[in-house]
């Protein structure tokens, strides 16, 4: 492996608390009680779509969805990195990759206008060799385009990249791009069923285990 790529939410960083705060601010605006973070955590990888589903029972295309989505994103942008932090061990992983002169990057479905400021607040914006957001290419994961775009930016063959993600879409995208893929069991896991059924090359329980697969 000549490079490592990470999903953002639920893999590189624990963004669930700040996304839950944005949802609860929106619920409060509509006279609803706050939801406990453990109730919303599993939906975090799906972003606004998942959180509006659990918080309001709404899906894309339904009445009020777009209006509430924009309001939710306004709340999130205003407090994008209050409690968000790297998962335990991830800082050490990134440092080790850099010591070994292995480039690392981020490939996420989160739009660039949220991804880039968040990485800057975490002190990672200048360290990442590439950042691919949900609107960088014309397609989202599970389509392989975002990962292929990252490999091209790094000038590395996709087969020489390792991709780490916590959602079934991450594994599907990595497979379709011809990369080796690790499923992060410590992440949010989403609605993709049992992680053992995702057909990742391996399942990791902690970020530090990434280093075991290089």
C-alpha cells in the first residue's frame, strides 16, 4: 500500500455530538424534546438525510424535507467543531503514516463546504494529501468516482490504496474502485446490516489496527 484514505464521519473523526446538537436545535425550534445522542448516533454517517429521518420521520422528496434540511445545515455550520474530535488512536495513526512518508487523504460524502472547515478546525487541512467531498465529483459513494478521483490526485494506482470506512457504502465504493478496504467497527455502522456481511478485507476495532494492515 502506498496511500491510506479515510472516510470522515465515524472513521477519522467522531462528529456525532455536533450533528446531534444541530438536530436538537432544529427539534427545539419545532417544539420537540431533544433526542439523546445514543439514539441518533447510528444515523450520523447518512448526514442530514439520516438525521432528519430519525429526528422528524422525513425522507428526501417529502414535504418540508428541503426546508428542514437547509435549516439543519445552518445550525451545523454554525457549530461544526465544538465536540468533534479524532477517534482515540487516530492521531497516532496519522503521525505514523507521515513518519513513513505514506500520504493519507479523506474521501467523504460530506459536502466540501463542511468538510474543509471541519478539517481545518481539527488541524488536518494542511496535512491531508487530498480531500474529496460529496460534491467534488458528480457522484457519491457507493459509486467509486470519489475514490478514483483521490487516487488520481495522489498519482497512485487505486490498487495501491487502502480505504477505511464505517459504512457499507464505503466498502462498496472501495471495492468498485479496486482498493483494499477496512471496515471500522468502532464507527457508526449505519443501516447496512451486520458489518461481517460487508465483505471488507478486514474489520478493525480501533484506528491503530490500520497500521497492522499496511
